[in-house]
C-alpha cells in the first residue's frame, strides 16, 4: 500500500506551501519590530494611533497578535500529522495570513477606524483559525486534539473581553489574564508532549541512560492544578487561596520538569532550549504566588511567563519544526544559539526590571533590545528556510 502523502504539489510561492512558513516568519518579524515601537511609546517619545493605551497595545499585540501567529503556524503543521490529512496551502493559507495582517493594522490604527471595527477585524482571525483547524480535526476523527482547540477558543474569548474592557473601561485586566491563562495552558499541554518526547528521542540516540519519566498521574495532577490555579488567578489574583494554589502549581510543574532529564541534554541546544523555556513556567507560578501575598509585583511572574516561557518556547518550537519540515538537519546553528541566548537574557532582564524598580529603565532597554534582536535575528537566520524550497524536493 502506498504511503499517504503529507503534502500536495504546490505551484505557487514556497512560503505558501505549508502553514508554518508564513506564520513563523511573520510572527518573528512582528515580535521584533513591535517591541522597537513599544519602547519609545512607553516612554512617551512617540504616539501610536491606537484606541488602546500604550501598555494595552503592547500587551494585546504580544498576547493576541504575535502568539496566535505562532500557534496557527504550529497547528497548521501539526494537524496533518495528527489526522493524516493534507496541509492547508495556497489561497486558503493566504486568506489566513491576510486576516492576521489586517488585525494587526486594525488594532494599530484603531483610533482612526474605531474600536468596534478594529475588534471585528482582529477577532475574525482566531475565528477563522478555529474553523479551519476544527474542520480538519473533525474530518480526521482526531477527537483527542479537540482539547487543543478548546484552549485556543479561550484565547478568542479573552481577546473579545480585552477589546470590550479597553473600549469601555479604558484598560484591560480580565482579558489579559484570560489570554495569558489560555496560552500558558496550551504550552503546558503541548510542552508536556514535545519536551519529554524530543528529549527521549535524542537521549536514546546520543546519550543512553536515564530517560524522561512517561506521562503518569503526577503529570495529570500538575495539569489539573495548573488549570484550577489559573482560573482562581483570573478571578481573584490577589486572594490568599489563589496564592496557595499557585504555589502548589509551581511545585508540581517544577517536579514535572525535573523528571524529563533536561540536565542530560547540554550537547543539543535544540533540546536544551525546550527545558529552559519550560523552566520559566514554574518560576512564573512561584512569582505570581508571591505577588498574591504582596511580596513581589505581579508583573514579575507575568513576564516570566510571557518573555520567558512564551518567548523561549515559541523560538524553540519554530526553530525545530521549521528544520524538520523542510528536510534540514535538526541542528542549532551558531546564530540560532546566539538567538536563544539573547532571548533568555531579555526574559531575565524583564523579570528583574519588575523586581528592581530602581534599575527598571536600564533593564527595560536590555530586555526590549534583546527580545527584538532575538526575533529579528531568528527571522534572518531562517529566511531561506521559510521562503525557499524543501531540501531534497
């Protein structure tokens, strides 16, 4: 019996031959460029024609602009593997790219076009992604991965709440926490699959010995507690009970990570960065627990999750998946290793900026410039990977 083809012949531009290509490239370029705009806006040096205040524009575009682009690239690449169906290509893929781009322009210029119009344009993107991904998963009868779409649906709801709060209350709070919780749960769920899996594959081949512990009741408990803790955090982030739940979640996530044998992966940076990225998750839970008890500012934990876990994990997944799906060797080049280092440096600096207000100006510049250099550097290093033909085609 002939093997099921994973791609169909594509006569158009290579960048539209697979979902990860345009979305990973655009996400990287946008992440790097948006921070270079936000930093002077934050300090009042420029004005952005958005209906959001500068802080909300920054949060929204990282949480509901950059991150959904990466998630979409991941889903459009993973779903054909989950279902055995052919990937989205050509015009349907271009439609999603244009919808995402329109959302970024609409939010940026929302003071000109109106907050309602901007919200409608922006929300249409995730709605289209859910429709396209849901159709493929249902057609492929891949029911277990519907839970991934459920979490993406939480992000869509959070985005709607964000727009409503920003328009009617001048600042978004619940919309931020809902989106953060949805994105964090997605990384906990997907990371819990790929980090031990890729680690096990590399160790079995290159460094036999202690292996990652297989998914068991502790992992299930860690997922449930994280979900409950984040729900409490959305509703009452400063409550003592929330602090206790976040503390337990931090411990369980740290134990979970320690069982994945990350200390044995130093020789492979593509694997090591997955563990480093995941380490920011328990750190964020611990810092948010401390914030609930009034010990540290809440922004410290939030940026451990966003600049740390979200930033590092997206780079880790994008760099690995792009190499594998274009027929290239799974090796982190020197420029990519530098990109990883810059991203981690920026994440640490951003957390420290929240913990040390007296150093915040300098640390914010370090964090912003490191983040921007990391993502723009990644886009440059992977330009041919995203826009060129698959090797061996």
